[in-house]
């Protein structure tokens, strides 16, 4: 039998808070972190709102030295280091100051694009023949593996330290990569996370595609409407989430608190076939990903208490719910509770999988299913599949035992994972 894998620490840097209690409170109470962004208005964006973490100097000084902060412009790197360090601390793990690294601890921290603001500055300096003014941190801030490398040094990890990048699927895919490595006895614990930069250079392409809502610039908290009949596009978001995955043996040996256990998961692609494309999912592949996940977790579909979906507040939301129903063979009142945290934070792109997984797992701690924001007008195609009471607008006092989490990303890529309440 493969080893059991549990979650012993979590951390966030998000539009709705930079610590677990604030983050959970926002999800519990329907608090939105989507705000008007003056810079987007100045640049004449159609969508001038976004979910962006609030990071001040006091917070930065907790994680970076004055030298590290010099010309630090890679927002995703900042978010990832904050979330990663908090998860490590939350797990009760110490930073080993010895010369010898911790050979049993690794990092898999993904990103879609990193340090785009710093990269922009570098391009201008090169074009203006000012190469010597690029600075010594340009490479670190713009390389895809910058966050994992930064955290590897701060935490002294000597196992695999790497990154992954699979668009919106990144964070959930990373969980499965780490889980596989621990189960194979190649590591005892791995810090897993994903991050996304903030700003117009990340969000501009989506605005150009006209898939962002444009009529909520003066009412940003109402803009992100997953599963709603009036959904008009996803709101861009940013931030980072991080989780410490650990073998059960290691967690028990050090008396660690256990948030949840990973029962199984699956990752696949639709191959841009059967309706799948760079921007649309192949429904057959999505259904296969879900059903394989359930099978790998060795559970029955009806044991799933809740689903935290990808559900981006676009026309694809009813399609996703249909795919869940087909894959699980459940509908109506038999369908699990379903929620989406993009109403609170927006679509945090590569960061979404990790941030939403943290929120999903916190439901075990709080013995609740968190409610949805802006879904009072449930899409009729969703209501035809799911009992509307299973799409709560307020948090429900219902202690979950098993929750499914999925992410579906650009490129027709899919990842799904089953979390469970830890049972000795």
C-alpha cells in the first residue's frame, strides 16, 4: 500500500486576507476582496476591477530583508514567499539554520507567469542600452522557478525544489505531483503552492479577449458571479496559496496538527478534441478526470459531501456542473453541496488552485460548507441539474467528511483531488 498523505500547514496571501483566520472569515461571511483598480481605469481597460492582495511595508518587512526588498517588483514572488513561509510556520516546522539542508523536505511552487513588471523594466533597459543597470535580482525575479528557489533558500529544503506551470490548473496539479512523490517514499514533506502576479500586464490579455465583466466598475463586489444567470465574465485576481503535504508517519512522529488527508486525485488533458481547445474544456476529458479521481480515492460518489468547483462565472459554469453530474452519476438532491470562491476573490489564475484548496480544507476545521456570493439568481441550466439548496448563498452548518476540488485550465488541462477529514 502507498503511504498516506496529510496536510499539516497552510498559508495565504489573498484579496480577502493574508492570514488563515481572516481568509476563512471572509469565505464564511461572504466578504468580497474585489476592488476598483485606478491604474486599470487610467489605462482605459474595459474591466477596471480585480482581486488583489493588500501588502504593506510592515508585512513585507516580516519576510524580506532590506536588501531583498531593493527594487523588488515581482508581485507573484512576494505573494508566494508570504504564503509559503506562513504554511511552513503553521505546520510547526522550523527553519534549519545548520549548514546541512533538510534532505526530507521539498518544494513545488507553481506560477503562470512571474515577475512581469520586472521583466518589462528589463526590456526597456536593454533597449535603451543600459544593461549594467538591470540589477542583480532581475533573473531571480523573472525566472519561472523564482518562488520555489527563494523559499528553498529561506527554509533550507534539500529534497526536490521545483516549479510547475499549467495555467489555472497549476496549484491543484502541484498537489498531485507532491502527493505522488511522498507516496513513492521520495520525500517526507513538500511545501506545495501556486502564485499569480498582479497588474495590467497580466490582466490585459484577458481584457482584450473581452471575457471580463465591464458593467461593474462602480460596483465591484457584485461583479464575480459563479453559477449565476447574470454572470458576464470572470474578474481577474492574484495572490498565492500554500500547503504543507506530509507523510502520515512524519506528521504523527512530530505531533503535528492534521487539517485533512488526500485520498486521491487525477490529472489529464482533453487534447483539444471533442470541443476542447486552448480556451474551452473537452467535457469527456473533464468527466474522465473526475471519475478517475473518485476511483483513485477508493470512495463512492455519494460519499462526497461537497464540491469546490473551478466555476469561473462564465458561460462554461453550467457545462462544468453537467460534467460533475455525469461523472458522479448524481443530480438533484443527491448532488453534493457545491461552492465557488471566485465570487470572493475573482479568478486568481495560476494561484487559484492552491488558494481555493486552502479554503476547501478550512471547511473541515470550521465544520461548515461555505456559501456562494452573487448566486441568488442561479443559472436555470444548473438548477435543472442540482437542487438549488445545494448551492448555498450562506454558509451551512454541515460538517463535511469528504470534499472534491477541481481546476480546469487554459490549454484543455484538468486536475482533481479528493480531500477527507483525517481519520486515524
